[in-house]
């Protein structure tokens, strides 16, 4: 029997090869899914780590060491806690405040030791420190304090004492004599080496931080009570191996526990868990998305395998009948029918285990070069036995009718047709499952789990079954109509398609395959559009530079100084932390922001005009002298009220607060000086606040007679908060009557900006007509326009003018998320120009970089598997078309010979053959395209696109009008080429048959 099976394999090599290749596809696709997911895991980790912020790869440990207590932890205790976490490069640091070279008691030097700091400092004069007693200072500090190389400097540990206006520092011990040996500039203030210490951040006065760097030996010379010590451990990219992310998370948790046991003074700061969380989420989404493309491919492969076995046995029915007539036992009959198929399937399964991994390796080398994907992994073979077993079951099901048919049925050339009405139970079941899966998608909000993951495949299969079910009666109707009209070629082609089972099964296969490819292309195209839109809207401008915390005035002043004409740079900031409100310099909005159609009907110039109507000039103070003349009356309170003049530097140096006090009725003339206003200041307001921590009844009348030279004759130029403001002879009168106290105080502010503040909104308007302003106080706003979406904010948010929002605020403090938006035409040295204006660049990202980052996440990488599955589905359909056409071509030979004997012309016969399968392909192609778009509309919204949370975006719902039709034309052209080739071929043996029956 074995020799007979081998002889059958040699005789029917083509059929055996076909089964082997189909099984290879089935098993290879099954093996490819885990192999591809392994590749996606590695690619996701590399992409996320490469684009991670410095803090997301760093563990920072810090502790304040009590130097007066020898029993406390020392510097080495901090470092030992990190030794249990391998793969990190450690940088040690120590610092404390020091007094001695700063002239103002409110300022203290930041005496700092940082391991290998000299390698990251550019020495402008002198050299870096080498021995004990040597220090290096920053270039601005040297210029401000008139210090140079070789000058002596005496520093002592400083202690701070609180005061109403801020801390005041005083030397704790006798100063230690030191020598300035160098003047430095940080080579790259934003580089990962400096960690999160903000050594070079800009303070509220607009001054850039410049620590005094020295060696560890110098710190040992200085007597002190405490030292802030720390370790910044930066992980190498290899540390984030896909296989040990969970272990790394556990090691970080153990690190926190261990440091807590060493001392409660330890502080562990890291954003690595956030990075790991993004990686794990991206991987999880890929594991949900890849099977969506794999399931239809497997179903198609099993369908083609079923057809191949069925049609292969169809040609061997006479052999099975002969075996049965000669009295062969039932197991001989089954072995003869199954033997060669089992051998081919087993060989194909073994080859598929190798081919699937090789295919993934080739894709990885093309799409993800250099990520180190192993070519063969045992884990990918886990499902291969089940796929091979499924192929054997499909082969058995395909042969069950032939094995169970009686001899008389096996000897029939045409299968007997079943009569009567039958309920297509299987098709109804598929339809019910498809409806259930779609319903679960909608009920779960798009969760790809359970039956919901199979929704696209089930929907495509249900539509393909419906198309195949309707095709036969429609083709028969067309054939009979053509026959009545005398259109013999059309009639023969249509009746051939209607009466044979092969074309109906082929219709199912073609519709499903075209739908799989169309769905994959639609998914990939819409996802690419989504990523591009998310990158453009989410970034806001072609290029966005993040800067260290800086005052709003400094940000505006610096950007306008870099780009006076407003051609390529714009300042931007958030109104408050976490709020969906963006403040931008609208004078540059039209030239810098890539204003997209999704933003609505208003163009950028119109938006700028709405947000920045004409306003009065601000009240300015020229020079350092600040004067305030007031009359106080009707005072009824038990605590003094502090009057503070709040000023904002015109050159962006920050906020100056000049405090005064009054208690009783009377006339007061206050005089003070603030060096911050040497170059001029803008008056932010006059603040009155009771000096009490508990609610105290507050009542008084304040008449402002003179305020730093401001015009007090026009009450419309001033805006009160917390009291009633009236014009009186020679000034302004503010009446305050607050029995419950004034926890936030009362304000008199100049009206130098539109109020309520004009805003542009997308989505719901601000609640109660107020927003949290730049000073965190509720600010009244007025909606001047609506947009479909806004830059950076998406479909929900608010846009305001940064300068006007700053003027409305009661301070001139730091902006949240300070940024500079740039166009693609920004000069190459724009970062250098920003640095010259005191802005420290902490990040630099372009819309294209954002798009590439999104394209490296799990959902985006999964779409490539969908495309490959779609292309392979069409190739399977082409193979199935060729197989069925070849079997039908042999069976049609006698019919054609009989028709020729009855006088049908050769030309008519040729036209009938040429129209049969090409017409089938065209109809199936149209149905497949419609099915793909219908299924996409039903389920495509549930496919994840991004591996991170993004603002709500106006994402497109339909693919590009070119991508899907172009791919559809290419697939239909391929199938038509196969159909035309099979239609033009002369059936094997047809000439002999015609001669045998005497046909011409």
C-alpha cells in the first residue's frame, strides 16, 4: 500500500505540490504570527527607547545627609542601593547652598560636585578644577560679580531663614578660602548627563542658573550640617530588553523598598515605569491587531485547501469506484483517498514551520534592520501542530462525500444535484456570528477581545457567502435571458457559471480574498492618515522646541528678539498644568502654525484678529524707583493690610514685588527701589491682602493718589477685584468690605488687555465663562469663535493670546510648558540664537519625528502584517482560480465537443470560454471591494492606531480615494490574467475527444 501511495504521488506530482504549498501557507501563517509579534516587541522597545525623554531612562536617588550625625547614611550608602539593578551608568553628585560671593542675602551659590562634570563643561577661560580648594563659575556669574581666573573666593555653608518676601541666606561657619580657576559654559544644558537637577534653569527673576562646580575634596574641606547627595543612573538601550521589562519593573520596585529601609531620607525619582507602561501597552495592542489580519488569511488558506482536495479527488472518482467494484475493504478505499494527501500535508507542515519564520525574518530585515531578530525561535512553533491538524481535518472533510458515495454515484461524470429547499445552516450561523461580533465591538467600545477580534473576518466571510449564494441564480437568469436573445456565447458562459459548483465556490474565494486585501489597505491607509494628522495637529507646528521653565515675559521677549519680523518663530505656553488651554503669540500665528482644514472655516489670520483686538498700551515704570501715594480711611480690622506693587520686567527678567503696609487711617507716601526695573517694568497691579492666616473681617477705603507715574484720572483704565472702584478727585477710590475676609486679597489692575479675555474654542465652551489663568486664578473669558479643532489640543480645547493672557494675570511668573514653535524655514542656528537670549532648550521635535515615532508603535507595525496577509490572500485566490479552472477545463472538454458537433462555431466557443472566468473575476472583484469598504465601515473604527493617549482628533473615517482602488485594480488585474490564461488554454485531450465523437 505504501508503494502504491508513493506511485500516486509521483504520478500526480502537480496535485501533491499544490497541497504541500497550501499546507505550507497555513502552517507558515500560523508560525508567522508569534514570530512577527516577537519582531514587533523588539521594534516597539527600540522605537520607544530611542524617542524617550531623558527622564524616562533615568533613576534619580537623592538624600539629605546630616553631616553632624555620624550614624546617618553617607555618600556610599546612596550608591550601593543601585548595584542590584544592572545595565545603568551611574553619575554621583553632592551639593549645598553657600554664601560668600553673592552680594544679596536672598541669593546663595549652589556649590556642586558632579562626577565627570569637566567633560561636560566648555571652559571659556582658565581650566577646570583639579585639586582641593579650586572652583569654576559660570560665564554670567563671572560677568555679574566681576570675577575672573585666579581671583580668590570665600564660601561658607549657608542656612536659610524665612521672610515675607522669600528666604534669606546667612553663612553658618567661617568662610573657606577658595580660588576661581575657570569660567565655564555648559556644553549642552539639555543633555541626559545633567539629569533632572535643573542646574541651568531660569528662576523667577529671569536669571539663568549657574552652579559653582568643584571637586569632592573641596567639599570635604567645608564644614556643614547637611548635604544633598544623589545618584543619577541612566539605563543603556540594551537594558530595555523586551524579555526582561517585567523584571526591570520589579527591580525598580525592590530598589524603592530597599532605599526606604536604608533611610526615610531617600527619594527615588524615575519615569522608567511610564516608559515600560507605554511599551507594554503598544505590545498589547499589536497582539490584538495582528490576529485580525491573520484570521482571514488562515480561513482563506483552509478554503483553498478544501477546494484543492475536493477537486483533486473529483478527478479520481473512477479510481475509487474501481477499488470498490473489486471488493476492496473500506480502509483500503480510505487509505487510497487519504494517503497521498496526508503525505503532502505533513511535508507542507514541516516546510511551513521553516518558511513562516524565514518570511518574518525577511520582513524584519527589510522593515526593522538592526533590531536583532532571531531567525528561528522554538516559541513560534507552538501552534504549528494544531494548524497541521486543522489541514488534515479539512482534507478529510473535503473527501467525505467521495468516500461515502456509492459506486453508482462515483461513476457519474457530473455530480447529482440535490433537489428541494434546504436551509443553509452554516451560512446562517456565520451571519449570526458576524452580527454578534459587530455587536460586541460596539457594546465594548471597540475592544478587540473574544468574538470581537473575529468581527472583520466573520463579516467578510458572511458577505462572501451571501455573494456566492446569490451568484448562481443571477448567472442562470442572465444565461436564460441571453439565450432567448440569441447571444450564445454569453448564454454558455453564464449557464456554465450557474450550473457547476466550482464557480460558486470560486466566487466565495475571490470575494473573500479581494475583501481581505481591500480591508488591509483601508486599515493601513487610514492609520497612516491618522498618524500624519496626529503628528501635524499634536505637534502644532512643523517644529517645536521646548525650553526650561522661564517667565512669560522672558519667553515673549526672547522669541521676538530672535525673530523680530515674526517670520519663523512663535512663543507658546499652557495656561495651567494639565489644562487644555493654549496661549500663543498670535502676532505670528498665520506664519508659523500649519493651519489645517480640520481647524474649521476660520483661517489663521482671522483667528489672530479675533484673539488680539486692539488694546491700550500697558502702564510702565521707567527706572528702579517705585512710588505709591495713598489715603486710607474707614479702617475696621485687627490685622495690618499689606499693599504690594507687582511689576513685570519689560526685558523678561521676571516679577518684582514691592511690599508696603498700613494699619490705621491716614495718608501714606511709600518709596522703594527694585533693580529689576532698571530697564523698565510693566505694572501688573496693586495687591491688597490682610496679613492673617485665618478669615478676618476686612473693611477699609483706599484712595490711590499716585502710583509710579500712572494716569489715575480715567477709571475705565483700571479693573478692580474684591472691591468697588470709583473715580474721585485726584485719584481712584477702592472700597473693600469683606466680613468673611479676603483670602485672595483685592486687586487694582490696569486695563491693558481686552477683558473678558477673548478665546477661540473647540468643543464645549468654558464652564461659567471662566478659565484658570496664567496665575492660576479664575479669569473671565469671552468666546469669539468656534473651531473644529485646534493645534496641539485637538477637538477639545481653548486658544488665547499669550501676551494678553499675561497682562490679565496678576503676576509675571513662569509659563507652563514653555515652547518655541518654528517653521521649516527657521535658520540652522536657531537653537544657538535662543540660547543667547537665555532660553535653555530641553527638547526639539518635529512633526515628521512625531509621525515616525507613532509609526514605530505596535498598532502601526501590526498593519504591515495585514498588508502581507492581504497580498498572500490574493495569491491564494489566484492559485485557487487556476486549480478550479484546470479541473473544470478537463470536465468541459466533452461538453465543448458535443456543442461543436451540433454546429456551434469555434469562435463562439472561444468567446464563451474567454468570458466565463474573467466575468466571474470582475463580478467577484466588485463584490470584494464593496465588502471591504462595508466591513471597514462596520469594524475599522475599532482597530487601534496609536500606542499612547492623544488628544481627541478629527480623524478621517475613509481611506484615500487612490490607495484602495489602485490596489484593487492590481489584484483584479492579476486574477484576470490567470482567468484569461485558463480560458484561452485548450483542454487537455479535447482534440482526441472531438475526433472520437466525430466533431469538426
